[in-house]
């Protein structure tokens, strides 16, 4: 069994409709990607899994959908306007620009640049003669800080326009709605606010497909609690994140914790969960103890109280926040790498198969008439029945073996074949993707059978 390289994964995603180059017919736009029919479905099944795990099954957990554009003062209060930047340097030989921390971590996967100052990063690069990934030479400028915020203008004329920003993270939308959610849901601490949405960062990327892009989607989760309860909740959500990834089918051997050595100004503790991508370990989750920094800042800048009134003790205080955020695009990539393999079969044959968990699969079942002229009408009837309860496709092109292989390659967990027995006995043959075993069941039992095996 063979796994896929990054280049092979990019080709696979393009071939089967998972991910395309952004603006491809115009030559593309660097570090932008469009999700195709299967890719958009996979994103949605992962979102559904996150909502189940973090909203539905958790007590006192609520979802919001805040606007991408916010009052600019939000970003002043959060610190993004003054201190949200990347350490960038230029190669003097080929004139390309790179992130210093990425150069270090790609050179040595055991080195964590988040614990280094700007001077320490530059010294490390020069001491180890880290090469430019484009030209191979090691001749860089000093490090400079570049702000990552995308700015735009709001107003009908240039003279009257005001600068606003595309949000660089989703979390502030949850913080500014803390009082609204607490009031309308009558929520008592500890309670959580989650959100799925797009964020934008004007950063230089080294590639790695969809791992680091200028437009990306986050699944944010903020738990508001009383000071003193924060440390146990922080440890809980570290473990809960690992559990969630295993629920999605990521193997524990491909996951690891990375505790931050150098903390952000707002953080009491911070830890990432990293996945073993072909290019090395990469962050797919971050859990942070943000203390009461965020709500305190917004209270200072707005003059409006963001204190919580404890109904038992009658205390008033600003809650602490435990943040657990998940990169959706990175998680899609991890799920694909975890499950896409090339298998050796009997008689020297091979097949490409995406062994994704059935509940995550973009398409749940493929309906196949054995002989088009004889079985198509019944097959279309069964296909219509299935589309009322799950995502299904209908395929009548080519021999049955090739149709099985097409379904295997895109991760469809079940194939239903309609043949003469279907017409005579009202039974169908159901083939399971991973084992390739087949069972015969009555049509009347098909929906229940598929639903029971879709976990």
C-alpha cells in the first residue's frame, strides 16, 4: 500500500474535483484554491462533524455567524492593528520573499521558531546557512515585520471613504457578541460560542497546497469561564481536540502536541495539535488560555460593561476565555492524506482508494445499472429514492469494474448494483468500498442498511 506525495495529491484533487487552482483560466492567483464539487462536499461534512462534536453534543454551546467586516476599532482593541505581522526576509539572489519562521521549521522540523525573537531567527538562519527554497542559495536580507491585515475602503467616494479590514481571525466576532449570546440564551458560565467562517491574511506563503493560504476557513470555539476554572478547561480542550481528530479518522500516530515556548501577550498557555504531513509536522489546531484579555480590551475601548453577573455568588467579573480553533482547509488536507492510498490487488492489479470514514464521504452511494438497456429504469428509480436521504450518484458508463474503481478513488463507501435479480426478486447487490465484499439485500431494506453502516 502506497501513500501519496504532495504533487500527487494536487494532481488527484484536480483530476477528481476536490480542489482546483483559483482563477485557473486566467493563469491563477498565487495561494488561492477553489473547492470543486467533491471538495466543497467534504468541507461541509467536516463542518457537520465539528457542529456535532462542539455544538450539538456539548451543554451550553451556541453557534454564531458574525460578519467578515467589523468596526475598525475591534482590531485596535484586539491588538491586530498595532502588532499583527510576519517576520519576512528577501533572498538577495532571486528576490523572492519568505517567512523566517517557516524557513527554520522546514529546515529542521524539530526547531520551533515561535520561541525565537527576530534576532534569534536571523542568527539561526545565518549560522545554519539555510538555503532559499527557490534558488538554493543562502543570502538573505535582515528580517522585517509586515502587517498581515487586508485593508479596503468603505464609502461612495475616495475622499469620504473610511478604511476597514477583512478579518484576520473569527474569534473577535464571538467576543463582541458575548453579552448578546449570554443574554438571549440565558447562558450561565461556563458556556461556549462557536463559529465557522472565512478569514484573510496578507502573508507570504511557501506553498504546501492549501496548508497556508491568504483566504481560509476556521472553526472557532471559545469557552467563557470563571478565573480558577480556566486551567482545567484548557487541559480538557487539548484532549478534546485530539479526540475529535481521531473521530474524523486521523490516526494518533500522525498527531502530536506542541506546547508554545513563547506566548502571545494575551496568553497564559498555548498548545497546538500538529499533523504529520508529507512536508513535515503542521498545525491543524490551536488551544489557548486567553485569560480575560479580550473582553477587558473591548470593555476599555467601548466603555460598555462586559462583566458577567454570577447568579449564585452575586459577583461581577470579566470571564476568562479558553480558545480552541481548527483550520478547516488544513483539516481537509489532513483527512485526504490520511486516507488516500494506492493498494495492490490480486494478479498484479492496483487501485486508488480514498478510505475516508463513510459519514465524511462527499458521496455516500453510487447506483450502477449492470446493463444500461435492461436495468437503467429501475436503477434511476432506486437512485431517486436514495437522493431523498443521502448524497448519491448514478453511473452507467463503462464496465462495472471501472465504475467500482471510480467510486473507490473518490471515497464513495458503497455501490449498489441493479441487475436481473432486482427486476425479478427486488434485491440489489451492495459492495463495500474498503473490503470490496458484496451482500444481497431487498430494495425495501436498502436505505436502513446504508444508514446503519454510514458511521
